[in-house]
C-alpha cells in the first residue's frame, strides 16, 4: 500500500486510545513521511470534502458590527 502524500510504504499499527482506556485502535502509518491515517480522521476528512448541500449547512461569513469605512477612520 502506498502513502497518499509521498508514495512511501504504509504499515498497519495498533495503538491504545489516548483517553487512557484499554481500547486498541488500528491505523495506517507511512514509514517514510510519518503520515497517520486512522478511521476518525478519514471520516472527518470525508465530511470536509462534501458539498455544503450534502451537509445540510451553508457557511456564511459573519457580518462585522462596523462598516469598513468606520474601521478605516479609527
């Protein structure tokens, strides 16, 4: 298996959960660049790559309380 970032060799690793539990998580790690791919990050990355209509949310920039002219005057 090849790394998506550098093309290096991917190995499977089992690590303990960070929360101090005894749960073991399986992840892929690149031996060349160290890129780690685990199920949670893969799921989050897939959510980011969805279009806003698929997420049922549309991002809007919050409006600043002052118009740009007032900000420039000081």
